[in-house]
C-alpha cells in the first residue's frame, strides 16, 4: 500500500512539472519562433521529448530530496 502512494505522488509531481514546463515555454516558443513552429510534427516531438526529460529528471530530484529529508520512506 505504501508503494502505491509513492507511485501516485511521483505521477502527480511528474504531471505538475510537465504542465509548468509546457506553460512556461509555450509562450516563449511562440514569441521567438512563431506560431507555426509547434505545428510541424518534428518540432512537436522535440518539444515534448524535452518536456518529458525535464519532468522525469525533476521528479527524480524531488523524490530524492523527499527521501533524504525523511518525508517519504521507501
């Protein structure tokens, strides 16, 4: 049961970081590269690949910090 809650916490952190990354960079990309940049399939893949990588790395870092501070135990 404890592992289920840790998995749920990790998924929520991942989705939250992914949403924040998306919101913060979408405006920047539209301003710098134009609206058409994200309509090209290859650019979308690149954007979402970087979003998933940053969110995964951030999730691992946050879970490590929560474990290090003894908030989560697993």
